[in-house]
C-alpha cells in the first residue's frame, strides 16, 4: 500500500541577476584616473617644453615640482568651488521643494500621480501609490527630488572629498615625469619612458568605464600625451633659440 507524501509548495525564488553592468557613472575611478592623467600630461608637457630650451637639469626639476604644486592646488581649488556651488544650488532647490510640499501637499500629490500616469500606470493606482509614498514627508521629498530634479538628497557630493581626491590624483600623475630626476637621472629620456608608460596605464584604466578595449584606450592616451610632449619640446627649442 503506497502513501502519498504531501509536499509543501515552496514559493518561487527571487530572480537572481546573471549578468553585471559597468559602472556607467564612473564612481571613484573616473575622477581619479582623469586627475592623474591631467597631471601627467600637463607636467610632462611643461617639463619637455622647458627641456627643449636647453636648460640645466636643476631648472627642469624645479619646473616639474612647481608645475606639480601649482596644478594640484589649482585642481583642488577649482574642484572645491565647482562641487560646492553645485551642492548649494541643489540644496536651494530642495528647500523650494520642501516648502512646496508643506504648503501645497495636495498639488504635489497630484503632480506625483500624474508623473506615474505618464509612465503607464493606471490613474487610480498612480494616485494610491503617490498617496502611500507621500505619507512620510522626508520620503516624499526624496521621491520628488529624484523624479523632478534627478538627484538623491542623501547622496550629495562633498566639496572636501572632491578637492582632496583631485589634489592627490593630479599630484601623483604629475610626480611621474619628475621622479627619475629626483632619483638621480640627468637626461630627459627616463622621465619620458616613465611618463608615457603611466599614460598608457591611465588610458587602459579608462577602459573600465568605457566600451573600448584596454589596449585601444592605452595607445590612444599614449599618442595624445606623447604628441603634447613632442609639440611643447619643439616650441621650447624655438623659444630657447630665440631668447638665446
């Protein structure tokens, strides 16, 4: 005699993602890599331009260190001002939205419901969803900020972090062409080799946030940086000859 074994029906498992996406916003990688690349290209071009003028090794080193300091502080100051201004603008808009939510809650509720309707939600359901989401004032502000301004109030950029990261990444990039001289080199070619290698590495790293292959991005940045260095060297030679 066989007995039927009843098994409890288990709920279907949650969907598990079977693929991943690149970080299209760039995250920390993009500002860090581009800051280092900027420092590398600008300081390499500055040093090769001065070296083209047939100056002493000491002058090249002083120029490289001065370019590093000036560029890093300039980048940090510019980034701080830019991000601080952007944050202040966003906070001002959030204050306006917060005031509207307190003064005209029904109008804001209808506005949110209309937005969901425009995206294909049925009117009654859209109004109910908007009503439930708007029950908490802070959540309502966050939703309106996301939908109308395209921002996350809890994830605003920090001016200090932006300035600090720009300063460090630019300084590290600008240090590469100076480093061989600090270690005792007396010719330009070691600085060129190290800087161009760094440019290729930065370009390859950029491939992390683009659809290009690492070798294409690396070679492209190598050619661009090398061209900038070559042009400034020629200009430096002409200027040095004219001044001499």
